[in-house]
C-alpha cells in the first residue's frame, strides 16, 4: 500500500492538559486561508483543480466560539463562497483538499485523486489577507478570546463529497459529534472541539512531521515546538468497510491517526498514531487516543447490540486490546454519549497515557538510528466464534462454534438477531437456542427466518446472577 502524505495544515493532536500551554511555541507560522485554497496555486492542488471547483467543495454553514458556556456566533448560513475582508484576529476555518490531482495530472492511487481522498479542516485566526495563524498560544488581539477550554462549534456541509465519508480524525478535544444524511449530497458534520497542544518539528523555517496514512514510524524523536490548535481530517477512502461510517477518532500529542478495518468472522480493527517520543522540554511524550463509536458501528462490527455493549462484561471482558509496537498505555475507559447531549448515541472510548518507543527493523531485532514506532492497537473479540450458514427455504441455519470458558461453568445460549443495515443500531431477535451441556467447547445451530443476504448477529451469552451476559459474537449473512 502506498503512503499518502497529509499536508502540513492538518498536523495536530488532542486531549492535552492546560498545564502544558507554556511549552515552546514556534515562530509565527501560518497557512492559506479559504480564499487562498479556492484559487489555482503554482505549488499545490487547490479546490480550483477539482471538477466542479469551489462550488462542489465542503463549506462551513455555522461557526461559533464558546467560552464559559457563552456562544459567540461568527458564521451563520455560510455558503461555498469564501469569506472576504475577514478582520484581523477573527476566528475562521480553512477547508483543504488532500492528495487532489493538479490540472493535467493522471489520477493514480497513492499519487493523487480526481477528488480528494481526504479533507482537512483547520481552525485558525486571520493574520493577514490570504493567511491564517493556527497557534492560539501565540495569538494576539483576537476578536474572540481562545484558551484551552474554548470550544469551536462547527457545522460543515459536505456538499458533493458527502457520499463516501467514512471515519474522521480530530486534533483537539471533541465534546460533540453528529453526522447526518451520510451517503448523499446533503451530508453534514457537526463538531464541537477544544484546541490542544500539538507537536511541531521545525528545521529552519521548514515545518516537518509524520503525517501519513496509514501511520508509520516517525523519524523525529523530539518536538522542537508545540502549538495550541484544533484541526480535523475527514476520510473519503471508500475502500474501508462501511461499518465505521461516521466514526470519530482523536489523539493527543500526535501528528496523525489512521484506521484499518478487517471485518469478517473474527473482526479486527487496527488504529495507530504517530508522534515523537519526547516533548520539546525533554519530558517523555504521553499521548491519548479516543474514539467516538456509534451503537451502529459496534453492532455491525462485533454483532453486539447496544444493551450488551453497555454491560461491564462487554467493556471489560469481551474485547482484546493488543498493543503491537511494544509501548505502554493506561487502562481504557468507556463514557456513554447520547444524541441529545453529545450528538450521537454511542461511546467515547479513551486510551490514556500512551508512551512511545523506538522503532525496530522489520526483523524486530535492531533499532533504527532515530525513529519512533507509531502506537498501534489491534482491537478484537477475546473469544471469537466460528459461524457458518446454510439455507433451507426461507430459513437460515446458523451454526456457531467457539471455545468459551464461561460455558463450562454456567448455562449458555446462542441468540441470532437481524441487523437492519450497516449504519443502523437496530437489531431484532429472530432465533435462539440453549447450549445443551456445560462445556468449554460450544457448538449449536439456530434456525431463523431471514431473507437472503440479511446481516445477522450471532451472539453467545452465559447466565450470571440470573442475567444473560455477553461472551462472544460475530456478524454473518444469511
């Protein structure tokens, strides 16, 4: 797989405590504002290079700055037309195309695309015509104050690029997340996000980093500076499975995060973040990784219904979190999010205190001279069942086989549920069977009425204190 570089305007990280805002800030550095990203450039592909041009790109419909619960609106009823004559010091947003082909270039995977395969969104402040600053720790004379506790409230209309939005990554502390009408030209994204410190490596005036997708070893072992900033990357890569459509990932003190998904009988998700090993003051880098996963994503990936995902058995005993690069991290936490408060019915899942280690060669023996391994996590079910299916008329015969210690100690059952769609959290129980005897080796076949091609959850449960609790699950097709 070829690596894709993300432009410097997207560099960022999140969830950093305000006690570090005194870190080394770089010299004044800026980025193109929206008006500059909408016209042809002699050096970079801009929205003017895309078929449909500026009229087809995403745009901010609403922007507010929230301090102490008080919201200050800056953009209402925004359009695709870039703002002009923005006052110096006013908060603004720049939306940039990543890996877009310039006029005359031939689209080729890993080189460039006819439409961007990712979209960057950076929150900044106007420093001069055509340019935004994005380090709020250096910002002077802002028309609206910004601290590490400020929330930027942004609604983005995806326009013609909303049909293939998959996962998104945020550099900042997300407090609200909502997507609507995904898969259509009316798709929108609504986020509230706090700025956070992000790593910067400068060589002279050149800004360097490790912003690649998928993430790889970072060749910079220590930051030279940090910025207080907020940004996002929205992935339009439709080669990933749809089950994580609308998911939001975020990471602290890191350059970039990326998601890989291997669905199937034993589903597995891999997520990595890349960052230097040491902060600019010489202290070890301690990062965090968070994910906002909807009930629909968890149901369609693991086959676990929302009520089961909410249980301690699923959150503490069902999932295997494997750190594959040799680093360490703190204990995972689960925080319930709801549509009425945080914009989505799902979970904020956080891995704190991520420590980075030196990269190793492909042989796993010798260390590189100066490189930092990306923190890479594989998440899968601890107990993965094997599921097979046969059809008899209008019914599906689903056979589940698994080795589960819980079933040697207590009564178990197999429950089959019909999943409404890949983007739905709704599942209807269509069949169940009791496991006939207590044994680690579990095998059972359930007959369930199901249309051909229907997505099904096959879940093994055991009885604990009179309640049926999660043991394992998988998603199959009838």
